C-alpha cells in the first residue's frame, strides 16, 4: 500500500510559529524532502529530531520527484518542506503533488505559516478577493507582458520579490498601474525587524531609491477600478420590455422591472415603450385595412 505525502509548512522567520501538529508530523514520517537540507537540519535540531533528508528543489524536480515518488509507492511516508512557508505554493513542490495525484498517492496538507496570507491580512487593502502572482518573470519583455495582462485586474494582487530586484519591480508596477495605486510592502514578516509600509507605488519608488531594501518582500497591490459598463441603449431596453410582455407581464410591470435593472428612468422608458406599442398597433391596423382593400378588389 502506498504511503502518504505530507505538506508541512515551516516558520517564515519565527520558530515559535511551528505547531504541535507540524512537529509531530515531521517526527512520524519516514523521510523528509527538503528544499535545502542545511536549512531543514537547523529546524530539526531545534525540535530535537533526527530524520533522513533528501533534496527536492527547483533544479532536480524530475529526478528528485521520481525518487520520492518511488519511496512513497513502496509504502513510506514523506514530509515535503521548503526553507520557509507552505510547500507547493509558488514552489516546485506543486510538481511533486501533481505526480502523487496522478499516481494515486494520498497527499495531506498541514495548515501553517504562509507569507502571502500573513501579508494580505495586515495590508489594509481589500481581502475578499485576491490573486497571487508570485515572483514576476525575470525577463523584462515577459515581465511587461505579465503586468499588461493585469491592467484591468480588480482584485488585490500579491507578489513576492527579492531585495536586489525590488526597486526595478516597483518602477515596473508604477508604470503599469500608475503612481497613485496603493501598495503595502511587507518585509521580514514574523522576524525581529518586521516592517509593514502602506503607501503608493510612486512614493514606494522614491522611498527605496533613497533607502536600499533589505530582506524578502511581499507586495500587496490594490486592484484597479472595474471598467465602466456600457450604458444600455433604448433599443436594448425596449427589447427587454417587450420580451417580458410575451411572458405575461403588463407593460407597466415590464417597464418597472427593466428600468430598475438597467438604471433607466422609468417614465422615460414607459413613454418610449408606449410610443413603440402605438406605432406597432397603427402598423397592424394599416396592414389589416390594406388586406381588406386587396380582398375586395
């Protein structure tokens, strides 16, 4: 019977954030697949644990993933960890999870530290709907193309960025979304020098041009305003009114319903509908008279 892959988050800066369940899972598994075994070894030493470690990182996902999957299929259990935060989120662990899902191996996610959620919750920006964009492409053309695709994004956007690329990224964001767009920059979350800076993209560019950035950043960017909806024209409104009439509504009730839906003045719409109805009635009467004349000849 196949074993289980456990996705075990690790502290993003404060060792006190490791939960009992996270520690117990690391203690119970047969092996641990780590992004950097040296970093994970420090965590295990802190917990007083000794476990076999295997490397699983971006440049060995093929061979490393196959090796871990083989051991899982042989019945062993494995914990997947990153250097900090939740595995498989903007992380090569997503490939291992996909391999396990395809092979029918059970995957269990342990809740725990996650930088993007920590930053979003403290950002002061809307949290009801958001999109996680991770690290922007390093290639400038691809980066601009990616940002262009977000031009009309109305949800709060979350990015990860390293300190040596922060100033360039802020400049690109300001160019794409405008210098007045609000941003919250979260640095060294949960660590001793944690900092949350709420400002605009333009002010952020100026600030970090004078203050060299240090530490890992999470950027929480305000979504844009939705594009204005095209106002419904009279023809569309009248068409909806007459459609409702065919369903049994009176002209007055149909006008009331459509005017509320399309935000068109009720009296104006009723007058238009009445004129159209009268015109249709006149045409109908005229057609009847013409038919009678033709028949009598």
